C-alpha cells in the first residue's frame, strides 16, 4: 500500500487519507462503517438463502443488497479517483477483492443468482486488520504470521508426504473394498482417506472388510500421531519468535559478551555502558531481525 | 470479592467468614457441603430427564429438588444478610449465578418444566476453586489462565480468520452441492463447514459432487494443519510463564528497578553491582516464586 | 517390587530372580516368554469372538486357552511360593492383575462366556516395561511420565471445567431439540456433547434446529480451540524436564555464576575448577532435581 | 547412494551423474521430468478408475500408461547399466521402488487389473527430495526428521499403551453392547475403539446402551487428553533441535573437546581460554549450522 501515493494536496489527498489510511478518527470511522456494511451485506445473503426468510423478506433483502452495492461501487470509484496510479491498485490484492465485492450484484442483472458470490466481500474485512494494527493485538498477529511463514516449508513437506501416502493406501482400499461400501473410484477413495486421516470421519464411506478396516486403523493411528508434527514445528517457531524478540545481538564493548536483553543499557556481566550501539533500538531491531543464540 | 466487607463483628461477621471465606475448617466444610448439594441437585435433574427413572422416582426427585432449592434460597438470604452492600454482591458474577441457581425451581410454580434450567447450578461449583486455591493445584491453574489470557488475542484473530474463510467456502458448496445432500441454505452450509473444519464430521451433511468433495478436502487439510496454531501459541505462552521464573524480583540498589535476569551481576539499567542480593539464589527463589514482568 | 525380598538362598531365591527380576538372561527370557503367552492368549480370545473362526477352530482355541491358563496358574503358584510375604504381593497392583489374568478361565467352569474377560491379561504386559527399562527407551518414558504427573493437576482442572460447561450446554440442547433427533434425555445429550466436543462426531445424534446447530457450532469451536490447552501444558512440562536435566545448580567458586551444564568441569565464564561440588554428578542430580533458571 | 560409484569416466559416468545425482542443470531437469511422468502416470490411474472417464478415455489412458511404463523400464535399464554393482542398487530402498514402479503394468499382461498398483510409483517422488535438498527447505526437513527419530521411542511406547487399553475397553463394549449395534466381534470392537479414540468417529458402529455410551465417553476424553502427549514430546524435540544451534562446534585448543555453548569463554572440560576461535560468532554459525550433540 506504501507505493500508492496521494494525487495532490487538495480533496484527493484528504480522500486518500480517509479511504486508504486509518490513523485519523475520520479514517477509522470510515473503516468501521465499511466493516458494518460488509457484515450487513453478507448477513443479507446468508438469510436470503433460507427459503423461509427469502419468501418473507425477499424484496427487502433485494433492495438492501442493491443499496450496499451502490455504496461499494461509489467507494471503488473514489478509491480509483484519489490515486495517481489506479491500475497498480486494481492489480493489488485488495484492489482485486474490491472489484470482486461489487461485481456479483451487477452480474445479477445478466445472470440471476450470481449475487450469492457476494460473500467474497468478507475478504474485504481483511482491511480491518489495519485498524487492529493500532492495537497491541497485531504485534502478536505478526508474530503468529512470522512463525507461520518460517514453518511453512516444513508444513508443506509434511502435507506432501501425507498426501502421497494417503493416495497409496486409498488405492489399496479401492482394490480391497466392495464398490457398495462407497469406494467407487480412486479419487473417491482418496477423499475417504483424507476424511479419515484428518479424523473428520463423516461415515458416508467406511470400510466393511476386515482387511480394509485394518488398513483404516493404520491410517487413523498415523493421522493421530502425525498431527503432532505441524503443532510441534509451529510451537517451536513461535517460541523462537518470542525469544528472538528479547535479546539483542550486539556485543558488549567491555567484555565482548552478547545476548543482552533489548532494553539493557549496561552489560549485565561487566557493567559497561552499552548505549552507543543502542541509541535507536528499533532501527537496530530492523538491522538484526534474527539474532543468534 | 475483596470489596465485600463484613457488616459487624457479631453474628454477621461470623456468617460472612463461613459463607464467603474458606480458610477455616467450618468455612471449608460449608463449601464442600454446598458442592455436594449442587452435584446432588444436578444429578436429580439428569436422572429425572430419563423417562424410565422419571416414572419410577418422579415424586422423590420432585421433593429432593424442592428441599435443595429451599436450602439454596436460605443460603442466598444469609449471603445478602451478612453483607454491607448486598446489591454489589447481587450484581457480581457469583451473585448472578446464585440467583439463577434458585430461580428455575421457583419459576416452575408458574411455568412447568422450567426446573430443568437448574443445571446452571453447576456454575456455582466454580466457587469450589476457592477451596482448591489452598492447594498446589491452583498455582498451576493460574499459570494456565495467564497463558490463556495472553494468547487470547491471537486465538480470537485466528478464529475470526477461520470463520471468514469457512463462510466463503461454505457458500461455494451451497452453490455447488444439490439441496438433497443437506446443503439447504448458507447458514446450514456454514454449520457443515465448521463441523468439517473442526474435524467433528457428523456425516448428517456430506458433499456428493466431485468438486464439493475436493473443496471439502481442502477445508479438512486446512483444519488439520491450522489446529497447530492455537496449540503452538498456547504452548509458547505456557513456556514463557514458566520461564518468567528466570527473572529475579530484587530491586537494584542503584536505580531501584527490578526484573533482572537471575544470572545478572550488574543492573542492566544503571550498571550497579547487584551481587549482594544474589548470594543465596535459592532462598531468593522461594521468596519470589512468580516474578513479574 | 523392592519390598519383596527372596525367601532363602536356595531354589526360592533363584526362582525369585527369574520370575521377579529381569537382569539375567534367563530372567529376561522368562519375561519374553510370558509376553508371548499373553499375546497368544489374547489373540485366541479375539479370533474366537469372530463367528466364522469360532465355528472352525473353536475346539483348538478352547484347549489353547486352557493350556495357557494352566501355565499362568502354575506361574502364579511359583510367584507365591518364592516370596516371604505373598499376601503383600497379592495386594500389589501386579499381584491383582496376575490373579485376574487366570480367574476368568476358571470362572468359565461355573459361568460360561466368562473367559472373554481374559483380555485383562494384556495388563500383564506392563511388566514388560521392566525389560525395556534396560534400554534407552525408558529414560524417555520416565521423562514422559514425569511431565504427565506434573501436568496432571492442570489437565484435571481442565477436564472438570469442560465437563461442567458441556453439561450446561447439553441440557439446553435437550430442551431445544426434538426427541426424534436423538436428544431423548439429559445424560444422552451429555453423551452427544462429549462426542461433539472431542470432535469424534459419530452422527448418531445430531442437532436439526437452527438454534441447536448454532450451539453445537459453539461447542465445536470451543473444543477445537481448547484442545490446545493440555497440549500446551504438556509440551511446556516436557521441555522443562529436558532442560532441567542439563544444568547443574551449583555456583562457581570463582565467579559465583551458576547454570553450568552438568558435565562441566570448569566454569565457562572464568575457567575455575568446579569439581569439588561435582565429584558425583549423579548423586548431585538427586539432591537438586529441579534447579533454577 | 554414496556407495554407488560410476563405472567409468565415459558415457556411463555421465549417465550416472544425470540419473543419480542432481547438482547439474541436466540432472535437475531429469529429476523434474521424472516427477512429471510419475504424477502424469498416477493421474491416469486415478482418472481411469472413474467409470465415466474410463468409458470415454479408456484407450488413451491405456496407451499413456504403456508409454510411461516403457520409459520407466528404459530408465531402470540405464540405472542398472551405469552402475558397477547394480545388485546393491536393486536391493536398496530406491531400487526396490524403481522395480515396483514398472512391474504392475508388465504384470497386467498376465493379470488384468494389476496396473492399479502403479500408484506405488508415487514413492519414486521421494527422490525429488534430493532436488529439494539444494533448497533451504531441507535443512528444516532434516530437523523435522531428527526430532521425529528422537521422539520415535516415546511415541511407540505411547501407541503400545493406547492399543492395550483400547483392546481391553473394546472387549468390555463387545460384552455389553448388542450385536445389532455393530459390535459383532472383538476385532470389530477394537476397530470401533480406535475409530473413537482417534476422534474419527464414522458412526457406522456406535454404542446404544447407557453403560456402553459411558465407557465410550471415557475413551473419547482419554483420546482427547492424550493427543497432547505426542504433540508435547515432538514439540520438545523440535525445540531441542533448534537449541542445539546454541552449541559451537569449535574444538577446545587445550583438550580438543567440542560442544561448548556459544557464550562460553573457557573450555568447560579443561578450563582453556576459548576466545581466539570465537571472535566472529556469525561466520562461525554459518560454517556449522547444525552442531552435534
């Protein structure tokens, strides 16, 4: 978002600050109003899908949807208006979502029923996290995301291995089990395999032969044991994130020891003044994000 | 509870000590008696709901319920009597529960069947934790609660993101799957989505189209992978709680700041020699078991 | 087991060493033979319960069971014979299991069908862990048990709170849902509540009303979120166990710093000889099991 | 793989480098091509198992399968050709998989339907991890595997204990529950027990008697609580792996022992000054990323 600069210092700049930023009371209010409209609009879609409510309040729902869509379309127009490079915005993640949020209702004019896709508007609430950013909450959220990013590689590797094994075992079950039990094709068997491994267990398909049940039990125990893996990896990463936050990596000019807490002014080992390296602890954090331990 | 002061040093003070405190044998006995009555009363309600037992012991259950309710009403009266500011108590968490615990049976006189709500009495057992407080157990319980409180923000963020994604995916399934498979409305689809994501998997609703099954599998794998997140966050917080033990609570003789790491020799804020307070780390640990951060 | 002393140095002592101990090859062989017999006997019971195998191999199974029972009865006799205080043994955990392991077959003479209870013999395999004790495995097993013991209090507290909330919510569902959906009594509703909270989700009982489904979703999300708690507590405890093992709590006589690794001979901070306190590192471990950090 | 040496410096050496290694662009390309063929072949098998696609594209699938099999057979021939000791390769894990990957299609000539076993080809993708080895990903993967290996003992112990208890409880349910509820034999009951404990809960078999439901609830709560154990053990192991990074791998100039903590100034074994090796802790970290313990 930082690449999107306001157009001029006049109305466009003020609009930019209200719509794209959230550090003034008006801008925060705008964000919250947006959130309320999004939730209201999604609520209308949800209720409209219930036959009973559709019959009773269908017309009300219809007009509410149109009013909110017009407001969102207006907002989209303003967003484009107040930017120097609107194309850059339209190609960004939030730009795409903003367009997708108004498209379904307009599409409804041509293609009845399309308005259900309006639920995609929910993704717009991701913007809300910008409001949260001002709260303590987000320091934690970023920590969570950091840990998630770092453990992503391992979790992907883990998922890939799992899927490979599930495919092999599911194929065996397809060969062993009668089609009547629900194992009608290998893809269906894989669907069953994942339903089993993730311990969801709908029961729409379940093995009936002793051998099939035995292999199922193996898959279950595997699923039950390996669920620990991503949890373990992720815990370890969160713990590492918490720990890294605490210690600076700068060495003491007196005794040369490092691993001082970030807020330390004097070396805890020899009492030397540490401040020369620590005048801007935050920029310091940026230079040495990872530390060593 | 600390804001509730005994009325006078006479009978009301003694009643207060018995009913509201639990550090004397009589007060502990009172708490335990209360717990037994609560469990007995809830047991009666449970058994009475079974048709067979209702027919056989219905009258016995009815009178037991009334006796316990009268005892609880008497107790509630005494609680109000022995307090200076009874209104403050009635508006507190425990006060509300105490009233709710007797209300259903009295309501039954007007509204038959209301007595089932008496199960809310179970919440009164929360008082029991006061008895546990005297035991080692609670040090741990508090640790658990602390970690829970600190990880609350992250877990809320996590739940919100999950719910948003489940809503979007469930709507797609509502569009894809035939109504006969159980996806009759978007709210029902969301119900199915959460049943799936949390790996409960009743099987009352399950996808029947290949595309629906594919999206389901994505939701399951997501649910299976991200279950690690709250576990990871929470583990990290518990570990942090345990580690806070690492900090000494002794104040620095130079600048008066505390929170030095236990192995620190010099104050990290002013560089003063700390050792005089650190000759007996063990007795030190005993005096300040929890530390503050 | 250490309180059971051999009777005399003759045959009873030797029998004691073979039967009750497992540090000689003969004694280990005895333990392994016992394990094989236990698994064989349980296997026979399992197979005999399958109608098809019962018809074909019923007689074989019958005699195998009797042979193994006679062997176990003989072994029980020898155990009693070679002990000074057999009653003490019979009242111990393993003594009770040993008697329960032979009883069902003998009971069968009076009460046909009782032999199925022979599966309790499986508990005898717990003795096998004695054999494992000689292997590296058990150091880990003990660590696991230690961590389990320490987190027991918190996990009990956790289970109690859960059960209380499940009872309250299940009662609401009993009131809301029609009896036809399976919520026929409060105990049945509680059964459903736990099936849901633990994410088992059989689907034999599932809510059909919108409000019931909404409350179910709350229970599921609660169950999904709080599953992190025992995992977190337990992880933290295992990590603590691993860490405590590593550091000695003795201070360095040179610089006064503690937290040296258990195998350290010289202070890593000032190079002073640490050995005076560390001549018997293991007895040392016993004196200071917890350390401070 | 390191024991497999190229035959001569001519074409066989070059073939060896392409097929068995993956550090040149050609060799990497070969690996990726192999992966594509494997996924394509498995995809064909999956689609062919769907009745609808089989009828439409059956012949296409048949020939694709044969082409890929011929390519794999050729590749297997080249692998054998370019090795000095092909038997050693054929007896290795990857050798066996390579043979199993082509066998099913050839078997199909004698035994129609055998080609479904071709899914075993998926195991060949394990070779791909060699490509990944060049990426950062694998450092993590190895960490994961290390932690898994170390926690294996405890997890086996854990699984054994679980299975023992499930067997005992399932037998009780077999005795209590009517055969109509699905508990037709003890092995079937054990299948149900594991379906319950792992929280899969198909619902094909579920208890109908109050006592059976009560025991089920015990199994569920047990399963729900103990799922924390492997997660805890594994988390701890991952964290230990991360922490091992703490140890420097530099040998002491005095006694030659290594494994000093990174902040150590003196050798903990002989008290020698270590600092000369520790002037650049960062470059040090880079040279020895994993440490040994």
